[in-house]
């Protein structure tokens, strides 16, 4: 049994995730291999055997993951896909969640410059302010808060002038607190609250500046998090909620892969060790 950990370069937090999983594999006696999709030799890729573990630790590397995965590879996927789609696009999961009735901010998943439809969308979303979010964006980059009709149409006209980026339109939740849950298998193994930045409505532009506080949530909310993860075909994810001033929760997105390292000390749980043990057990059951 070998653990193959994929990544695409070294953006914020990736090396830390790799090191944590490497240490967890050493404790479990598993050989660990990290592969950078930007520098690996595609003419001589490893062939994964039955029981070998494959995990893409960050955004990117979909081509490499698609080439390495097979029916017998052990992964966090509930059913191994034949190929891996663009994993930076969390909007596809939001569409599945909406179709299954999970509580989420009202969303328009496809927008155009048509003024008549834009007026209907603003009314449907409850009026200004509203959120524009670029598909595939991360850490708040590409998420725009629109305060007025004049701002909306000027920004929409600009965005559609080159058609390089697709956007969704979403209801704005005021005075919100954030919630991150780590789902593993059929349960939430760690959960934390984080305060929204007073000077920036986005919650994770600079991950190191986000302060997490250990918090236990209701069984019902945890069940929603697990269902959201499973609907996205994964048994491991970071599920994000927004909580408004009345205590209502809105499913914002699920992240797979996700950053888990900030919740290790906050929640006093060795998340990478739990991840590796879960995958080992799944691998042994599949043999």
C-alpha cells in the first residue's frame, strides 16, 4: 500500500498539508509519495495497484489525477470517476445542493446583460446589496459586492465585454458569521466558527488572518454538511456555512480538496491522522 499525494505547485498552505499527511503516513507505516503535476515526467507515471491511495491535496492537478486513478484505487470519492473535472469550480456542487433542497443563499446560476432579467434577479434575491462571484475563484478573489443598480449594470457590461469569466449572482447575507466543518465519512470530525473581516465582507482572502474558534453545532446542521459532501461524491470535504444575525444557517459551498490544517489545534483533533486511517480502512475493505 502506497499513498500518492498530488499537488500543482506550492500555493498557500500546500506544503503544510503535504508535510502533515506525510507524517501521518509515517506513523501508520505507509510509504508516502508526493507528485507535483507541474514538474513530473508524464512519460513515466507510476501505475497504481489495487489498494494504493490517491489524494489530490490542492486545486489543480486534474489531468494527473485523471491519468492515475482507476477502479481499484482507494480515494475519498464515494465512486471513483473515470476522469476528474475542474476541481476549482465549487458552483457545480451548489447546483446539486439546490436541487436537493439544502438551505443556501438564493442564487442565479447563469446571468446575462439583459436588463429585464437583471431587474427580476435583483427582486428575486431580495434587493441590493447582492453578490457576484466568478466561477472557479478561491479565497474571495473574484467575489464582488454590488450596492446599486448603477454599479451592477456598469460591472455587468464590463464583465461581458470579453466573456473570459463566468459569474453567478447570489443573495447577500448581512452581519454573517462563518462556519467550517470537516466531514470525514458519515460524520463531522471538526467544526469551527470564524468571524467575518470588519473591513472586508469576504472571509478568506488571506487565510492566515482568519481566526477560528472551536464550536459544536447541532446534529441537524452536521447532517446537512455530511449530505452536502456526499452529494458531491466525496467522503471528505470542508463544508462552509454562513450564519445570519438570527441564527439561520446557509450552505455556502463545499471544498474538495480543502484546507484542514487551521482546525487541527482549534478543535484538538489530528485531522491528517484521521484522514489516513480512514483511507487505510477503506483500502483494506476493498482488498
